[in-house]
C-alpha cells in the first residue's frame, strides 16, 4: 500500500477560467474519469476511514482502496489496474495479500457492498518540475452524483511524485496567490458520502491536539466547513481552540508569531453576531493570506 502526498484546493468561481487556461497553456493533458464508490448499508468503510472505488480512467479501469492518512497531506492507497478482458466489476480479492486488503476484510466482516455515489470528472493533468521535485497538477471539473442529487466539483490537486515536500508547498502557495485557491482537506469520498446520505452539516472535529500537526488537522477540518458555508458556531469555536493548541505546541518557534496574529483575527470575527461571524469566518478562511499561512504552518509541522 503506497502513501500519496497531496494537497487539494477549491477554486473560486471567479478564477476557474483563469486556472483552466493556465493549465491548458502549460500543456495539460485531458482525461475523463468516471468512478463508482462502494460501501455497506451501515457505512462500515466510511466509519473506518476507508474508500473503495472502481474508476474508468480514459480506456482503462482501476480499482482503488484508500485508507486514512494524516488527515491533511497524506493518504494510504492501494491500486489495481484491471487487465485486458478482466470483468469490469468490483472484486475485493484484488486487494488480498496486502495490509489494505486485510483492513478491508476486517471492516466488512462479511457484509455486502453496494454502490453509494458516483463521480464524473473531466481531469486535466500537468506534470511540473519544482526545484528538485516532480509534482502533478490535476484540475478536476465535474460532479458528484447520488441518485437524483448532484453536487458540482471544481478542484485543483497538487500531488508530490518525488522530491521534497517544501517544493509542493511552495508551488501550491503560488496558486493560492494567483487564483485565490483555498485548501479543502475533505476527500471526494467524504463529500460523496454526505451527498448520498443527505447530510448538510457535520459535527465539529475536536482532537487531543498535543502537537502542531494535530492542531492543524483540527483547524483545517473545521476551516473547510466554514469556508464552504456549511459550518456553524461550534466549528468556529473548534477552529479557535485548534489555534490555541497550535500556539502551545509552537511556543518559542518562529511560526508562533503568525499563529498569534491569526488568533486575534479569528477572535475578532467570532465576537460578531452569529450569522455575521460565520460569513466573516468563511471569508477569512478562504483568503489567500490564511491559506498561505497554512502552507507555512504545514511545513513547520513537518520539521517539528
């Protein structure tokens, strides 16, 4: 089972055409992706932090099992490309003999799988060299679908293929400044699961944040809800708590100053009346300033 290191950003509607033009001009290659995700009736895989899909990638079919990673940049993944003439249907035995396959069978415990939602994506792929790193950009435009319900998708993923993580953070930072991208730590599987179950709001995430990395995970999970307008006062409070935890973990480190400044901004926002506070929080958490700081904090957490 491999580990993928990537960052996924939502693209504001005002800059989508510019992002598309930039990727196309740099030689991006188009690819149609059509995937179907599977789970049990009681959502055993979602509860275990796993996602299982069968996806058509151009003319090829790939079955992929993803597992929980660090919640921000890394996820575990086991992928099997179907051979010519192989039946295009889900087969969990394709993951047997791997830690991923063993975890999958434990989670299922003989329960049956069924389709839960689908994605239909027009992807444009671009590989770039940044310093000593090779990075793949994937512009995904399309939709999540569950029955008659549909949710549009416009995302830009940065995946580190080789080289230092700092190069990935630097390249993503350029995109944030040019196009107002904002970091979204929620996977397609998470968003599709919510669509399939009709979930509009999820509880705020709170962790035992004893490190800067854990504090950032809590901050970014709650920030994503607020940034897209689905968060509530509890998400805002959990984000503030995460910043306070981050300050304790980063005491005497250079990034403590920017964390303290951001804490003051977020506290000022939280002091407004509820509806006004949530709107202002969303604007702040979508801002290039915040998202650039997040990339710096992620780099600091890796070095800690």
